[in-house]
């Protein structure tokens, strides 16, 4: 088989790139290790920047999102008794939308199928060859049968545990990583959200987040120990702990119910450089991970796709390689700023095991400064709604 761009990974990055390129007449094949149902079963991000929304529009897949999403003009931040709002709309003129990654992925799969997009599921033994030469190809097996795709370029959209990043030799690749000494325990419940905005809550017992998917589907998280397993937490224990970390007035109003999903994610900051090696381009979680505080994971994936899509269009339509030559530099410039925001928001609101009484005072002073200072709120809001592409 031959294609122009071989895309490894059928998560949001790979599907969005495939859909955008298809609409410009650029041929792609997507290779996905799992089944479609498996990919759609993963509960992940919930908040989209307007840059992401614009890309979904450009990809022609925004109809359902435009109808069903919730627009959020601000968020609530709390720390113990301190509670305040940050109004994104007033401070930046922009907002974010609530529309789950599951829905984004579902819409993208539907669009790809409607356009007869080529997606191969259950691929195993994916190997990327000769991307440092002129004629790269990708080999893989399905049900034990070997296949091969010749291509012009390879987009590595295969997440943190994929093969694409590993294809770049260690002599070229440099990785930066920070692991945090806690995770997030998340639950999904068919209950109305506790508030019409998200609540990011710091407390001496640890962080909590109140989020949502729709008017009868709530997503809540609490900071947990890395040694915890989801089974260690009964629903009752989860709700009890959540209530102790959020401001009293919300704890009183909280509607609880059975969880329909419960999972733990470790927190990590990670960046690999460069994001391009010859004809291979890394996108999304394949190249970088942020701790989830501040909702930048999926949104940074989208900015990579924006840069790569434009770069590939430039090379195919104009024969100009400037975009692909500068892809890594452009993507990384924005990524590092999102890394900084996610890291600093994590530090602001989480409880750290070795935290001294002095450290806690510093953390509270940071929160109070944000509460009392419009410029600080403006900096937060600019980062939250998303820096320009
Ligand atoms: P992925 O979604 O990881 O997609 C990669 C795809 O590649 C997968 O479908 C995988 O099966 C496939 N793949 C992997 N290896 C291969 C291979 N060798 N061959 C073929 N296919 C392969 N972000 C937020 O903003 N908020 C959140 O609350 C949040 N929660 C998260 C919870 C978890 C447990 C995780 C892991 C991430 C979370 N994120 C969150 C981050 C966000 O979901 C990711 O940034 C986003 O999924 C990145 O999309 P992606 O397409 O780059 O990677
Ligand atoms: C969600 C996750 C986040 O990490 C975040 O900052 C906001 C919302 C969510 O899953 O809804």
C-alpha cells in the first residue's frame, strides 16, 4: 500500500490530522493498535480551548460540538476558606468549552468513516523505517499477517507509550521529565454538576476538581496516593473526601450517586526534543505530557496538529518546506509554555508529601495573590483559554 502521510495512532491527534489533510486532498492511512470501541471507552479530557474548537470547525466536524458543548466564561478557584472566580471572558475576551474527548473522538471517527478514510485497527509490531532517507515506510502486522505502507511522511500520534518517539535515536533525542508524588482519582457519575463552572480546589487534604460533561454527567477528581488503586476507593469514600476538599457551600449542594467509571492517572511533566526527525513528526502525547491541572493535555496535542497540518499543506501545495523545517521549533515554543502553566497550577493547588509549614504558607500566599491581583488573574486566564498558535 502507498499513501502520502502514514499516521501512527487513532487517538484525537491522529484522527484530527487525518481528517484535516483529507479535506485538502492529501491521502493518509491511520494505524491504530486497539479497536475503535476501546479508544472510545477511554474517559479523558473535558475542556477545549477555542483554538481546538476552530480546528474541529476547519475539519468539518463541529456540528454536534457546536450544539451540545457548554461555553465556560470563567472558573472557580478555592483553597480552604478562600474562594474566588477568574473571569476569562472579561480578562481575555475569550472562553473555553466543555466537550469531552470521547465525543471529539467519536465525531472524528464518524467523519473519517463518512469520507472512506483508511483506518486500520488492531495493528501490532508497528515499525517505522527510513524516515532519515527519502523513501520511508511503515511495517505492521494484523492477525499475524505482515503489511507495509510506503509514504512521504510519518506522523507519530501514538501517545506516550507508542513506537514513534522511540524511533528517534538517543543520540538525537533529549527527554525532560518530572514525576509528581501523587495521582488523580477520577470518577464519572450520572448526576448534575455541583456548579455551572469548574471548581479547582486546593486544600490541606489535597487537590480536588469538580468538572462535568453535560447537565446530567459530572466528572470529579481528587488527588490520591500513587500507591492507591481505584478499587481501594468506594464511591462513598470518594464523595466524602471530595466534600472535605471543596468549599462548604458546594459540599452541601453536591448531588452524589454511583460512579460509572473510576480510574487513577499518575501526574507527569514530559517533553521530548526535537519533535521532528527527518520525515517523522511527533504530535501530542507521543512528544509531551502535562499534569492535568489546567486541562492542557489534549489542547497541546491540537496545537501540534495545527502546525503540522499547515506545514504539510505548504509542502504539498506550494513545494515549500519552511513549515516542516520549523515544525519542531514552533510546536515546542508553545508546548513549553503550556508545560510551565500546568506545572505551576499543579504546584499551586496540590498537597506535597514533604511540604513544610513554611511551604504551605507560600502556597496560600500564591493563592491570595492570584485572588487579589487582576494582572495575575489575567496571566492565568490567558494561559487557561490557550496561548495563540
Ligand atoms: P492518545 O489519546 O494517547 O492516542 C494515541 C493512540 O495511539 C491511542 O489510541 C493508542 O492506542 C495508539 N497507539 C499507541 N501505540 C501505538 C502503536 N504502536 N501503533 C498504533 N497505535 C498505537 N488531558 C486533559 O486535558 N484532561 C484530562 O483530564 C486528562 N486525563 C487523562 C487521563 C489519562 C489516563 C491519560 C493517559 C491522559 C489524560 N489526559 C487528559 C491527556 C489527554 O487525554 C491526552 O493529551 C490526549 O489523549 C492526547 O491525544 P493523542 O492523540 O496525542 O494521544
Ligand atoms: C477536566 C480535566 C482537567 O484536567 C481539567 O483541568 C479540567 C477538566 C475534565 O476531565 O473534565
